[in-house]
C-alpha cells in the first residue's frame, strides 16, 4: 500500500521456465503428433534407468515394423541382432567432443545404418532407417513415432 492508501502493487508475469518455454514447446510438439509421456511413464519406458535416453522398446518395435532387408516392398525382417546393433549404435560412447558426437548421431539418424543380413542365402548390406523419410509423402505424417 502506498501512503495514500491505494494499492500500487502489480503482479509480475509468470516467467518460470515451465510457463515460458517448456509448456509452449510441449503444445507445439503435441500438435505435430508427438505423444506426451509423464515423467513416471517416461522413466518406466526407459526401464527405470534415469541415465537411459532412449525408449528402447518403442524404438525396437518401430525399427522392426518399418525396416526390411531386401529390395522394394518385399524383403525379410531384420534380425534381432541387427535391431539391437542399430540401437547400440545410438548409444555408442566414443569419447569424442560433443560436436563430433552430435554430427555422428545426426548422420546416423538421417542416413540410417548399413546392416549385414543374409537374404535368400546371400549375405548383403541393407540400410536400416531410423526415420521414415518417405512416409510423409504417403499420408502427410509418415510412420515416425515421437515421444516427449
């Protein structure tokens, strides 16, 4: 209160990180098709390990469903060993500076990883993709799965 008895106080705008950046970002991502996971759900999806950044079961399921070793629409599913190797490639700790690691992971996500697989009795390398770049052309969204 001022000396005149009037209330000159004012409310400061909410400027916490949650209200200013996190919540608006979440709203945008969810509008783009990302699925929100509560902190509890995210921890469970990471196998209860706080140091795990990947939702391994979600990723493994997506890799199985969206990749085939072969040409065209045919082909065989990638082996479980190749699915595990694709996931491990994302986890690989190289000890490189962060910028080098960032570049490596960006290339891996964008380009995929060549995996050796036996198809019809012959061992060949086939590209395993982490991102369905063609899906958006088919249905406007693609088959990519995003969680935040």
